[in-house]
C-alpha cells in the first residue's frame, strides 16, 4: 500500500471513530431523556409505562438517526 493510501485510510479511520463516538453519545442522551419522560409519573399503570418506554426507545433512536444524518450532511 502506498504512503498516500495509508494516510487516507488513517484519516477515514479517525473520522469514522469520531462519528461513532458522537452517534453513541447522542443516542444515549436522546434515549435516556425519552425514558426519563416515560417514567416521570409514578402513578401510571404498568401497561402505560411499558408503552411509554417502548415509544421512548423508538423516538430516541429516530431522533438520534436524524441528528447523525444532519451532522454527516454538514460535514460534506
């Protein structure tokens, strides 16, 4: 592998690592916030809490995906 290829591979690896770290941190924050909102009312029936937890997980994941796409488009 030529020296230029090694430089390119190293740069791609570094940027990918940074991107993955941001995505994981963002995902944890979004999902955590959604889960806290789901269980904020302690007087809810358990079936409502479970529904809110599943909805929170889904919404947190979707919000994270949108943030990731937005960030990648800004880098281009």
